C-alpha cells in the first residue's frame, strides 16, 4: 500500500463492500490506494476525509450508512467503490472472482482483454 495504512485499508474495504456488496473479495482498497497515490495532495486528502467521515456510520452497518447516502462523502465513496469493482480489478492475492465474471459480462472483445494494472503501480 502506498497511501492507506492498515486501519484505513480495512475501512475502505468495509465501505466498498457495504456500497457494492461482494466487492470486498477483489481488494478494492488496493485499487483505491493506487488512485490515491496518483492524486494531487488536496484531492487525496479530500478523498481520504470522505472515507474517514463514513467510518463510524459504516460500523453501524448498512442502515446507519444509508442515512448518509446523499452526502458528498458518500457519493465520493460510492463512485470509487463502483469503479474499483466494475473495472474488473482483482488485487494480487484476492480471491475474486472479478465483477465481469459475476455479472456474466463476456462479449468477445472484453474476453480478449489482458487486464494490466501496472499503469496504476499495481502488479498483478
């Protein structure tokens, strides 16, 4: 991990899994950490603050988190959770499967893609 410490990594994974059920199995915190590492400092701090703001509601489960559904923090977390999962990212060592397999997204061109996340600094 480049930006997130162990605690924040767990918060990111938990929030992603609450917002996009099942996404925790692909290691969304690795994807989001790589994005954070490439962001300008002010954007990175604002994004981390969004996750921090939702940590306590997330601990209360989906019902508690849903009370924050229309906040800018939630919208930020939701966008990143969706991107991390539906881009078909699977972190090294994560059990998977990726989203494309789960939703049966396999048109011929997509099936031929060699997903390479090295441009983000993640070696798969």
